[in-house]
């Protein structure tokens, strides 16, 4: 893509990414929060695409859609006020967290500006790109697989614990509606 | 990709949606009445936009646009002919799958935004269904990409110039067809709208332009899904005598007609039944399809 096209995608996507990311914590509705986070991450995927990183950008768009939709599912399932009708607030300890967030943001921006970034372009067959590929698909694969299984077990465990009767699977007391389609 | 590609893609989507509607008429009603199609379209558009007492108007009114955007993006990734390949990226197949995944939040937004019990129920059904079929779609794309050694759709078409992938990997095709039929929320997977059960479900509150957008997006999705099926499994534009573009159009039309014909003859799946089949049968079989594809690649495609 030309520099103009890159800039035309990059800057709007970057601004929208930050704005939607911010609104995740402003909206009281769990459905909106999850979908705004999806929008924010999708804009991040567009930034990857604008910077000509096709595979990562498309993969980000693909994975984040599925994952954020699952997250919306879980948030609505577990939160006491999924629709935000009771004016729930997602932010606690406002002043302290704002201070921490702002100072970290400033620090990261300073680092990003002051760092002497390398200017060379790495081709697809550059030695370090190849090395990363072999590392990810080789030795580190077991680590990734293990992490993935851990996340899966955590999700299944979370659902089991949230179920009525917890992990022991106790039945509901007699005469009480267990909810669901039953 | 030239400056005209976006316009060409929109053109393909518009013409394709019209043809898909005619095919649907022939297949489901056994008659061809373009005038009736235009009449019903005009009638839908003349209906004023609904401003129902929706809980979440933002999500409610954004959903049709997201749906149309996803459908158009999916069409853009289909390699139509050797001269017109849409957005021809080296990871195009991932792009196609990514475009399809945005149907899910769109339908959920429609259902949740309407704030009606039927709508929310339709949206949640759709989420559950999508989580079940997303994995077979991703795994089948992997299985088809492996023999070509590339995720670029046009490479996958070119690797089939002797034998179409449907003959090599019938298992992958068998998993792919129901999955793409489900993406288009066509019967028997019309769980989110479920006429006669949920009264339109996730889309029950849409009128006028919104309703027309959703019906249009569904047709465009069908065009994209049939086109990609033709490209991935039936050799795309490869064929004797006829020009390549015509071959691709014919194959796409046949796949669309087949999907509509079979779908119209199967009763709607119950949600728990289809989830059980998807997780216990389709997902393990999709893993098997990857193994088969790996063996085939090692034996014949290297």
C-alpha cells in the first residue's frame, strides 16, 4: 500500500481503537462493553493490515471476533446486572487507578519517543524472522499448547463452579425452580 | 488489485444477490417471478424504519450494517476468475473466515438490541451455534490449504487444475457445506430467526430499510459462501471450453441451488441437537480431516 493509504487507515483506526477501548470502561452494559472491546481489537487488527502485516492482522480479526463474543457470553452469564439497567460502574478506586494508568501511559509514550528505533526493513526471509518462526513452531509449541489447555480447563472449571451446587453437582432443593428450559 | 476492484466487488455482490434470490424462488417455490421479487423488495423498503422500544438502540441499528459489511468483505476474498481475484492476499482464506465470524456479533447485536425475549433468545442461540461451527470452518480451511501449501485462495484454485478438491477430500466438503449453510442462517440452521417458533427472533423488530439490509446481507453471504465453496472444492474457474468466469459463475450457482434445495427439505434442527452433533461429531471429524489432508499432502502434493 502507498504511504497515503497506510496513513488513511492507520490514524482513524488508531484513534477509534483508543476511543472504543475507553468506552469499554464507561458503559454500564456488559453486552456493550464486550462488543466495544471487540471493536477496539478489530481496529487493532486493521492497524496490522495497514502496516502490511496481513497474516497477523487477519488472524487478529478472526480470533478476536470469536473470543470477544465468547467473553460477552460469559459476562452476561456471570454478571448480576448484564444489561446495565441498575447503573453498575465498572471502575473502582477511581482516582488511584486513573493516576496509575496516566503515569504508565506517559512513561510508555516517553520510552516510545526516546527509543532509537532501527530503520532497516526485515524481509520475509530475514534470519531473525525465520528464527522466530522456528522458535514458535518448534520448542515453544509445547508451552503454547499447555497454556491453551490451561485456559480451557479454567473456563470449564469456572462454569462448573458457577453452576448450582458447585463442583459437587448437588441437585437443587426439592420444589425449587432450577431455571433453564427444564 | 486495481482502483476499480472495490466497485467490481460491490457489483458482484449486487448481481449475485439478485441471482441468488431468483435461484431461491426456483428451488423453494418452483417458479420464476422476478416481478414478485421486485414487488416484495419495494414493499419492504416502503415500510418506515422501526423505532421500537428497543433496549439498546445503538446495537440494534448498527447490526444490519455490520452484517452487510461482513458479507461484502467475504465476497471480496473470493477468487472469481484468474483476471479478477478480489482482494488477493497471501492469507486470503483467513480473511474470508474472519469476515464470516463478524456475522456472529451482528446477529447477537440485533437480538440483544431489540430487547425482546424472542430476540435475545435468538441471539443467544446464534452465539451457541456459531461457537460450535466456527471450529469446523477454521479446520476445513486448514485442510484445504495444506495441499496447496498456501492460504491464498487463487493458489488453492490452481492446485485443483487436474483433480477438484471435492474428490480428494470429501470429508472436508461434508463438514464445510453445513457449516457455511449455518453461517448464512438459512434453514435448517435458521435458529436465530426461527419463523413460526420465535416469530423472527433476533430480526423480529426490523422493518423497512433495516429489514431489507438484513435480507440482502443474507443473500450476499450465500453468494460468498457458494463462491468460496466452488473455489475451494470444485476447482473454481478451471474447466474446458467455456470461459473461466462463466465456469466459476455456474459452479457458484449450482452450489447455492444445492444449499437452498437441501436446506429447504430438512426440518429445522433443535438447538441442543445441533450443538451436540457439532461438538461430538463434526469437531472430531474436522480434526480427522486435517490428519487426512496432511497425509494426502505428504503423499501426492509434494
